[in-house]
C-alpha cells in the first residue's frame, strides 16, 4: 500500500498503518512527506489494484518519516503519536 502511494511523482515518501479503534476494522492512516489529499490517496490505491474494501481514513502530512537505524520506517513511533 505504501508503494502504491509512492508511485505518484509528487508523493516522495509514505507510510500506512492500521490503528485499532475499538471493535470493527482498524482505521487506515497514511503519513506522507508530500501534500496529497484523502481522495487522491484513495484513488492511487484503486489504480494500483487495491479493492474498494481498502480505504484510507486519514492522510497526515509530516516533514519527515521516522526511520530505524537499519533504514526502515519506524511504524511503532507513528502508532504512539496517534
């Protein structure tokens, strides 16, 4: 899903996490370093072949994505911020 958002030239970095919000399905939240709105992000997912069941609830723009020492995105840090 992260790669689907990064396909677009204007989206340089993106991370998607699922946030538990009680019962039911988790809320899908995208963090990105580029300015992209929710509708556009969901359209990119459709174009990449994701089903209509996969839908972002929020897109949050950040200056940078936190990285681990090994160069991977630190998803745990994002979950702590929400």
